[in-house]
C-alpha cells in the first residue's frame, strides 16, 4: 500500500477499497457516549450511518461490497446508498483521512 | 508555541460536541489540550505566541508531572494533546511523553520548528505512537525565512525534517505564519507544501498580542496585501482540492467579524504552560490581573476547568457587554478574542475591536493601515532577555 505519494486528488469509485490510515482513528468515546473520529488536530463526530460505513472500510472490501452489505441490512436502494457512501468517503479522502488500497499488479 | 497555530480553524467540525439533545451547553468536556512543554526555543520569531515573560527551564514540569497530567486529561475525557512550546523537541523526554500519551489513549500532535529533529528521533516518536507532525515555515526561501526565525540554516533543516516526517509515514501539516514581510512568498509556500507532500497547510496571519504586538509595525500587512492573500488562498483551495487542505486565518484587524477564539473561552480547549499553569488560551497570561491555577496546586484539572475564576470569567455569553449582548452572532464568535480586547482596549471584558460593531474598530483599522504604510521593518527578536532588536544582532 502506497502511503507516501499523494500528488493527485484521489477519486473514489465503486471498485475502490478504502481504509482509514494509521493516523485516523474511529473510536467510541465513553465519556461523551458517542463515536468520534480522531484526525490531525481535529475531532469529527460521525453519524450512525457513517460509523457503519467506516467500520466496513478494511482495505479489502470494495465500496460496492460495503454498499451491498448495507443495502441488504437496511433493505434499501443500493444506488442511493452508493451515492451517499461515495460522497462521505470522497470527502474524507480529500482531507487525507481515508486511503484506498491499490490493486497489486498481476 | 514556536509559531502561532490557529486553534480557531482546527476544530470547526466539533461544534456539535457541546450540544446534547439539541440543547447547546455553554461548555463541554475539553476536546484538546495544548501542552507547552517549554518556552526554550532555538528560533527567535518576532511574532511568537509565548508570553513576553517566559518561564525558565528550572520551573518546567518534570516528566513525572506531565505523565500525571496526561493521566488526568485522559480520565476527564480529553481526546487530543498538542505537544508544543517553545520548541517541544528541546525536551529530552519528548518520546517518553508521547509514549505515555499513547498509553493513556490521547491522540498526539507535535507542533515544532523542526530544526532540532533527526530522522532517528522522528522514527522513535512515530514508534511511540505520535499521530501527526506540524512544522512551521517562516518563508519560501532561506534568506527571508532564516531572517524571520533569527536562525541560520533553519529553513533548510525544516525542509529536511519535513521529508523525514513523510518517510517515517507520519502525516504532515505545514504552518505558515504570514505578515507584511513574507506575504509576497505565499504562492511559493503553497507550492512548497505540495512538494513536501503535506496533507494540510495553515496560512495563519499573525495575531497581535505578546511578541507580535511588540513587533506590530514591522509585521502588519496592508489592506491591499490582505485582499491579494484572500484571492491567492481561494484560488489555491479550489485548485488543490483533495491534494492540500488549506486552512486560512485572516488578519482580524481588517476583518468585519472577530475570530471565534479557541472555539469560545473555556469551551473546548485549554493550555498548560511549561510550569503547569492551566490557561484558557496560550495568550491568556497577557491579561493582567487574572489569576491562573496550576497543576502543581492542590486542585484537580477537572476542578480548574469547571470552577476556576479564569475559566468562568469569560465563559459563555453572560459576561458580555453591548454590543455583544444583543448580537445575533454572540454564540458563534463568543465575542472574539479576550486577549486582543485587553491589548487594544485595556479591558478583556470589552468587545474585541476586530469586530465591526466595536466602537474602536475604525480606529484599529486605520492604525493598522498607517503602520503597514509607514512602519519600519526591523524586528525585535524573541528571547528570554525581553527581546533584541534586529540591528543589535551580530
């Protein structure tokens, strides 16, 4: 996984396999009784759906796989979920809070 | 701090942390703490945010004292610690402190001038669990940058340390403190941040208290420079979306509305000085007559946060005079900066003159414009002996 070069904007698509980098931590904060994301000099407060999406970002699942899991669980329209997922993850990737694992060369 | 970091912009995303059940509380559990480990620093930046009267090494908290402070912070529910100074890498125990932060679950950021870092030390810090490095730059090239920092070869060392930061896999923020004498290099500083593979750039115009106030006539930009800066930043933010996240702190003498300093006094953050004073912000000691509790006293940090006079005097909106009291923005900017109000009006309880509604705003704006046009460029360098004028430095 290449974490060093980031000269171009990462554009996420259904086949991308997202993962949180080491310096971005999704954590349940017992004091505040809510999920939080810790990032460089920032604390983000994700909503419940964002938390579910991020918990599925393991660098193995593609975004399309994540969408399938959620579509089945909530019996919801996959297209709608994919649109929301991509928007959320692209926003995080733009801030370097999310990486995508590139396909190893065959 | 070596430089002025803008805690203002950093935590914009967490305004919800103070709300429960739709009901906004005046303050919550602090999110982050700025740990000023020392006031010692090899650089002498004329806009340093440290107080004019700095704390000497012999008064600094020990390793054990900082570790005990971190235990308490984690217990309260503080999430992040920013190791700053002075220059935090002056402390030989920095890696040990980072390791302890990691152990107790605090997310750690290092805010550094970087001139004393080696690759081995960065690797040790990363191994100890450090999550992020912020490196300051004083300009885009050696000549100007080293003159502003008052430190030979400093700029070159920073660039080297920035590359090592990325090589050991740590995310990098470049902090560029901007003023009249370096704003013309902003486009090159933006290019530099991209070339160094930084994720984020803070374009932070100097805020005028402490050392910066002492140097104001050498630092304050013209209004035309500010307008040009606004344009450069907006263009770069658009062009570099997804490549470099640019935070921008405007010089508030020329602003219409004051900055939301520290996310509101005593609302989300606090600062611990090298000798252990618990401060609502890093410049709070410039407010004369205000007393601050210390972690060396017999009170817990939680008690100090909830009950101390320093935190409660300007917390929330109850203390506000007009025009703040009836202002629709009072829960957005919380009346601006108390330290600036003190510095410019003589009372920290007045409306921040950066606000267009302040009766002093027009005067401040005019004074800034005059100083920018007529002020001399000579710096007074920051040091422990009250400052040294640039032309007295050999």
